């Protein structure tokens, strides 16, 4: 599962591509913190609000059923939204962070030093 801190870092990198102030294109809600606002931006980023978000390494079977979810994504940032004259492609990866028993087993080995 991707952590909130990873989502916030992805949203911050995405925001850096835009010349327009962050508050002008983010959801117009009251947020308890800047982190909450970045989490909202991440949510909009992956659901396609800021442009089509393509999962690059998703795996499908012959009948187009999803076998494995993507961990690498890209979103086109159009010229008028970008600091670049030609627009840019924003690439990001989601990495799963182990928690609970999975983290314990990973840290101590399956046979365990416990």
C-alpha cells in the first residue's frame, strides 16, 4: 500500500511543473493542513482530473481482465499548464510499503530470528 508521505511527494513534484500558483488549480476546499491539500491533488492526479493517467506496466490477460495493477504512471502536462514550452510528461511510481506482519517477516526472515 502506498503511504501518505509518498502521495504527498508525488503531488509536490507534480505541482512543481506548473507555472500557475498551486492554489489556483487545486480543489477549492478547506484543508486542515497543506498535506491534506497535497493528498487531494494526488487523488485527482490518479483519477484523471488533471489529464489521463496511464498505468504503464499493468498486466492484462487475453480477455482484457486486469491481472496486475500498474505501479508506474504518466500524465501529460499540456503546454499551457506547463513551465516548458512544449509541455511535459509527468512520470511517477507507486511503491508498496510493507506494514504489519509482512514488514515483520521481511525484516526478520520467513524462518525468523524471532
